[in-house]
């Protein structure tokens, strides 16, 4: 199928009719960002990381429509804030994953039973301390002048989006070109992944090739951006957006599973490197580390199976609109 991502011609059909009556690209983007900015402001002092990621993703994908310096500066601040605020939740999930793994191991491996309680205590101590530090840093951030500057920019986002002309005054269907480019960048990144080695769920590569984790994290970032871009375009596409959104959501779920198993394995390895722990504790932590790396492999296998089914190379192309 021909992929018309490079220069999307005006598509035919119901989606075109909606796009033609939706005003300008700047107006459509402004409406989307204003809704999320308003949600952010209403939720203060609590912060929902997904809102930060959605706004940052839209600012990245559609930055050609915006004042570039302004958009990039706000995007970087939102990503920094997302990382800071999300750490506390991440440590909570990591500890839950590892303690569940320890409980399962103790049930099936009698050799692990003497070391499991100490391994659990060590992980709880290290990850609870890390979570407490992340909580303190997040609280400090919420009281900082830097955060208040971000809040001021989000207020502007909700009322007066700084558009770049003439890009911002283009028809709303111009947004589809940018969303298609985000889809293409995702496909290009997936093409580099060693999916052939993931044809079997447990092939041992995940135990010995941790350097390959970084490309998978990049694919998750690009999958999120592609999904958020499709959300911006959803009002233009109507029911046509449902399939791509569902596919990108599922791909994101599998990639999150991969990332959380990767992080849990790293936490187990760090705990296992603690000085003066008993051999039994080190053994248990080593087994848990290996178990999580096997989960990494399983997630890669699941992604490799899902990718051809959930991703279609002609999304947002002429052939997709006219099929």
C-alpha cells in the first residue's frame, strides 16, 4: 500500500468534510491544548502526569504551527515536571512488582525461602526511601518559582496560544500531515528493533543484552507521541480515529509493561550489589533480576506479535481515507 505521509494530499470522504469545516489548524490545536491546560489548572495542586505528557507531546508534534522557542521551552519544562512528579508513582509500582515476584519465588523455590524475607526488607527500604525523596522533591517543585512560571504558561495555553503564521492559519486538515509524520517516525523506530529475535517469548537475549533497552524506550516515547497526535486529530476524523487510537493505546500498554519490567530488574540488580548482604539474599535478588529480565523478553515478544495487527502503514494516507 502506498504511504502518502510525506505530502498528504487532500483526502476524500467524510473525514475531509469534517476537516474542511473545522476552521484553521491553529484553532483546532488551540482547542485541544486549552482543554488539557484547563484540566491541569483545575487539578492544582495535584498534577496528573498524563496531562503533562499529552500537552508536551502535542507541542512537540505540532511545533511547526507554534512560536518555536516558546513551544520547546514549555515542552521541556512539562517533561521535566512529568519525570519529577511521576517518580513517586513509579517507585510504588516497582516495589509492588518486585514484592509480588518475591512472594511467587518463595512459593516455588525452597532454596529461596531463607533469603526472601531479607531481600524483601532490603527492597522495601531502598525503594521506600527513593519514593520518599521523590515525594519531597515534588513538593519542593510545587512551591518553586519555576513551577509557577509553568503554571502561568499553561494559563496562556488555555487562552491565547502563540501561533506561527501562516502555518497556524492553514486549514485544520493540515494537522493530519503532522500526525502522519509522527506515525512514520514510530514505524521507522520499530523497524530498527530486533523483532526477529523476539519471535519466541523467552530466548535469553533479555538477560544478556540490556543495552537494547534504550531503543525500546524510544519506541514507547514515539508511540505515545503518535497516540497524542491522533487524539488532536480525532475531532476531524470522527469514527475513523477509533481504530488507530485503540491500536496505539495497546502498543503503549505493551511498551509500558516492557519499561516497568526493565526498571524492576535494574532495582533488583542494584539491591543485589549492596555491600555485606548474605549469599542467600544475593541469590534471591539474582533470581528476581533474571525473572524480571524474562518479563522484558515476554513484553518484547508480545509487542512483536501485536505490531503487525495493530499498526497499519497507510494510516492517514490517501488509501486509508478512501478505502
